[in-house]
């Protein structure tokens, strides 16, 4: 079918960019107006019915919100603003997008004050003497950064940025606008000619070749103890249903990488929990005993392999198969017996068609499930004795248990960095596929609150609950203001022990580097106009969660958590890290 031109009249570049975003199905952007970025926001005023411009209190919020929007929707999350502050303040989300393969689009101005950039125009990032080099800064943290100086180039560069952000291994792409480009117009007579966006960004998601998929089916048929390690690539591919179907057909238990937590319901009979350094004993023991390990969308980072412990994964005694969209990720950490390069959802769909003659009997599948449950009874699953201790202030394990019991399975959980995240990763039992997010790529504090804001915007129908420590809350509490101003009813749970837990417990309990002081964060929330409760017992915490879920308002729960030397993140570290077996 013949392609029309992008426009049949002359329009401003800012209007053209808004139309490109609209054509790409991007329905919200995040940022703060500054420098010349007002031009795009001005154009978006005419597109309010299709694109929501979410103004935040600081660019760090916008960066994380864009990353999470991209991770959840598969469309690039867009942050837009003045170059200096998009670069300096929004890199938490950009780095997470880079390391977690989330599609993201950074649109920023150079504040170059054409024609005075070469004389050190105030706040210029054009790279001249007297300014800074915005492109060089972003080159190291994006898939690609483009500087545009002309109108047609600007529009096409945004179209191609969307394409690059969503192609292959996804990630952040930046387009930096000169003031001259933003003030330009484009039309039907421009060279190069501008065409509609859809023809640039249509994506084919190929499965791995049939011969490779058939070979995997044959390997599965020979295996006695297959296990699946599911990574963030399952989330990227939205292969939740295909993953569960694979496990059920073969009776193969599923562990996840740390960044893959949440791609499979951890309440499923075949769920093992997270593997590796902070993995459950059940996950690590099951992987260690497997004769076939199928890795779906994970690079197998040192955290996931307990620093490549041979007691966990050993290519000399186990077959390893990796499925990934990015060829470089397969056989990156370990030599593999087979790599399948393709989209995970498409590959697993095709496997379901090709493995029908290889499937085990119903009796064999049940035997595998029964054996797994016997191991689970021996080693435990998510709870331990501390999960039921009614100590006040709450033990961290008990606080996580309250969350497990009180939150509905469809709640979206977003986690921060630090000791609180490790307790959540180890003890929280995610209730549904796709319902758990964390900053596991770069591991930045201040992630949970803006992540919950974005998750609630993407799917307003389910609760969004941010879980952070008092350190992370202090870094992102301005997100409560954004929640109020933008009418985003998130719940924030602050596990508050008055210290930076990772630092305090990891560095010999030295308060000089970790002491944060005592604050009533519920009172802070109420002073802003949100709801808030301060709790110190399991009963109070459960009641506050019920109130928060019913309120449909931004709600902060400040949970007093015990600073107990027997209940630190070190408890979550696998014995494999000390060279011991997972059963020791």
C-alpha cells in the first residue's frame, strides 16, 4: 500500500513531534518545562485528549516514571525537559532503562540560544567552550543519542528514536534539539521527505528457527529434572502466559532472576522464588539438582548465579539452554549447549506447537510436582519463623508477611533499593505475573515511589504499592506532591528503622555512615494533604493497609521496623556465597 506524506501543510516542529508521539500510541509524557522545552508542551496543549503531560516536582521522578511506563507498555516512556536537568536529574530512570532493557525516549533541548552558543550561552549543552556537552554525557548511558539542528531531521530523528528504543534489546534513546530546530517548521516540500510514523516502527517479533525449537523439545524429552530460570526478558516479551504453559506442560519448576521476580506468580505450585545470591533455598537447591536449565531472558548476572557458584550452575554436569532476543546475552556468562535467538513469547508459542510429540505423561508431570513439594516441605518456601513473630517494632520478615496477607494478588508492587528490597525479594510472594517491579538493573534508591506513580497511571484499575526504606523515602517524598497534584492514589509503605540498613548492617554497624534520625513520615504526608498512619505492630499495619486500599487517595504508612542484629539483610544471603551447598 502506498505511503502518504506526514503532513500536507507547514507545521511547527513541536507540533510535528507531538503528532509523532500520538502516531506511536504514546499517551503520556513526563517532565518539567524549562529552557526551550516549553515549545513542545505548548504544542501538546492541542493534543490533551490523546497525550497526557504529567508535570512532576523533579526530573528524577520523571525519569523513573518514563522507564516504568516503557517497561509495562512496551512503548517508549518519554521524559521531556531542559537538557541540563534531564541529564543531571533523570539519570536514575535512564540507567535503569539501559540496564533493564526498557524502551525510553529522552527529548531535551540544548538551550543553545542560537546564534550565541559559541559564546557560552547560559545553561547551554551544545558542547562549545563555556558550556557542557550534552551529547557526550548521554552517549554513555543510552543506546543512541542524536543532536538535531534542522526541522525535517528533528521529526525523523524522533521517529527513528522510537524505532531504536523498541528494536532488539530495548533501551533509552535521546534526541537533543537545538533552538533552531525547535523554532523551525516542516511541510510537504521538505527534503528529506517526512512520512507517517507507523511504517518506521512496525515491529516483527520473530521466533527462534524451527530447527532450534525442535532441538529444545528433544532436550526437554530427555531431561529428568528440567528447571526454568526466568528473567526480565519474559516481562519485556510479555510472555507470562507462555511461560506458565511451558512449566505446566513439562512439570518444570520456575525460578526467577532478581530482575525477573514477578514474571511468574510465586503462589503457583511450580514457583521456586528468586535464585542466586539472595535466592530461596528451594530455588537454589532445585537449580543445583537439575540436569537441564532453560534460561529465558536473563544474562545470568553474578547476583543470579551466586558469583557463578559451581554448586548452583555447573556447565560440566548440567545442560544449559538460553533463549534471548539479544545474541550477545546467550553464552555470555556460561558456555551453553544451545542458544535460541528470538522473541521469547513467539518462541514459546512455537515450542507449544512442536513439542506435542515429546511431552511427558500426566503421571510423570505429577511426579515432578510431588517431588518439588517434598523438597519445599524440607527446605521451606517464602515464610520462616520470623514471619509469624508479633514483636514490636515489627521484624522486617513480619512486615513483609503482613503485606503478603493484606494485599490483593493484582496489586502492583514497586520496590526501592537497599536492605528493604532484599527482604522483599526474599520473603514477598508475588501474586500474579507482571505485578512486581524493582530497580534491579542499576539498583537506585528513590525508585519505588515514582515507579508506583507510573504503574498506577498505566493501569488505574489495580492498587499500586511502593515499598521503600526511610532512606529511599527521603530521596523521593516529593512524589507524594505529584500524587496529589496529578490525582494518582498510590500507597507508600516505609519500612523505617532510622538508618541506611544496607550500610549499617554491612559495614559493622557504624552509625556515623548510616544514621538518618527519626521522622514521622505519616505526619509529613498528612502535612502535604495526603493520608498517613504510623504503625508499630502487625495488627496496626494490617489495619492501615486496609484503610489505604479503601481510601483511593495517596496514603503513606510509616512502619516502625526493628533494628535487630539477628534480622538483617545478611540473613537473606545464600550459603552458596560462602562456598557451601544450598542444603548446608
